[in-house]
C-alpha cells in the first residue's frame, strides 16, 4: 500500500510486509547510483535489520556507511547529533547524499534533525521499525532532540523523501514497545476516527496491523497536508501529548516511555474535558477501558499541579495559556486555550467528583 503525502515536496509512505528488503529499489528513482547513504540506527535495532538494509542499498548501487547510537530516549540529545555530524563529515557526505534512519521514533527524530541541519539540509529516508514510528513519528517531517527543560524543544520541520514501513519488523518488537505504539493508534481513533476506536474497543485491530498502520498514516496525511508546520488543525495530533511530555520530563525521560506517558495524558485530557463541559460525559471512562485493555496505564503518581507546571515550556504554550487538545466526543476534538491556574482548579474539581461517584 502506498500513501502519498502532498507537501511542498511530495513523498510516498510505503506500508508493505517485506518492504525492508526493497528499500534500495524504492530509492532508485530518487537518488543516483553512487550516492552515499548513511544508516542512522540504534543498538537494539541495527543488529536485527542493519545488514539486510545495507545489502538492499548496496544492491541498488549506493555506498553505505552507518552510525549506531545507544538506544533510548536519554540519548536523544544534541551531543548524539554532534557525533552524527562527525560521522557524516568523516565519510565525505555532500548534498547529493542522504541519510536513512532505521529504528523507532528516537532514531527518526535525531537522524532527521541531523539531515535537516548538516550542510543546511540533506535528504533523508525513514525506515521505521516500531509501531509508534510506523503509525505516527515517521510521517510529517517533525525532527528534533530533547533538552533538560523539555521534550523536542530543539528541532526542525524536514520532510523525508520516502518512508518505508515494513510491518514484519514488528514481529521482533518486544511486547512492551508494541504496547507503547498502540497508544498512538488509539489516539487516532479518539481524535478523528470513531469507527477505528470502535474496532479497537472490539479487539479487531491486532491481527490486521498492515491495514491499521496505513489507516493511521492516511489520517495523518490529511492533517500534515493542511498544516505542515503544526500551527493550526494539525495540533490535534498532540492529544494527550501535552501532559504526556510533561510526565516524561518529570521522570527525566527515563522512567516512563513515550506511549505510556501519552496514554496517561489522554486520560487526563478526557477528564479535564469532561470537567469543563467540553467532552461528552462518559468518554473518559470509555477511553480508560480501551487503553487498559491494551496494557496501557491511565493514572500518574504525580500531583496534577506539578504536571501542569512542567508544561511551561511546551511548544503549545503561549505565556500562561496552554492550547489543550480536548475531545468533544470519540472521533471529534477541539483546540481549547486555557489558563494553567484555572486548569489545575478544574482538574481538582473533576477528581473530587470522580472520587464521590466511585
């Protein structure tokens, strides 16, 4: 299945079992034979798929090198990108050459940022191997790294030339990371596709991952084409992420995975929405049941006031106001500006009401 993302420079997202071994062939219309390709990957992925990708690229006529960094969100920082610049320089990369990111969202974000900034921009290709990256992170051109002050605070919009998603790579994905990616799948059902949410609720998705991945990409395509720089309706993709990123920051980017943080963030956002009268009553409970059925958490040990305070440097903040993504109902959402202090007050009221109902 091929989905074309029509940005300034249109690119295809190929979702196909076995596509990993066809990456080189898929790139031939885009890059001349003899061009240099650097695979940027992580230590838990490159040993599984690095050789296969290298062989595919070499068979297509590309000169291949690699840079492999220690896996994990704590390494998503500028110092790692500096090492990428060094590797690119040592291998004599020019603007006619390209990067291929192989791995999850961390590899894609960092490798994409290196591509966006090395020589003021070279091309890159995404080969995502995690569910989270295949359904979301690899599409849309967001690249970047974390700072101690917050998630993805340094970055650039840089669209890939091609995305090659091979669902077969999910078979070697530890269950923990597969579950993590399901949080993003559920997000798409929540914000713009009630039918997808119904299927998730009925447990009909797991055996049809190729179709589910393509469906999520098709949802994101609509938003990316409409709003390439994330200043308008595309912000609805951040449902659950404002609180989720804050939770990641509070755990120093090591105690809570992205998908699980977003899962808790979505539950929080649904509760806030109900307390404000924006979200249809009962939505939060329905969401929590679905999230928990896929092994995802819905509660945080942190005080909500601390979570809100940790959103101060969120990219959707404007002074004391936060652009919070709230559901109206499953499949329908709204961008809702709200003052932080008022947000804390409303959440405490909602929590007390929930406690009394129980």
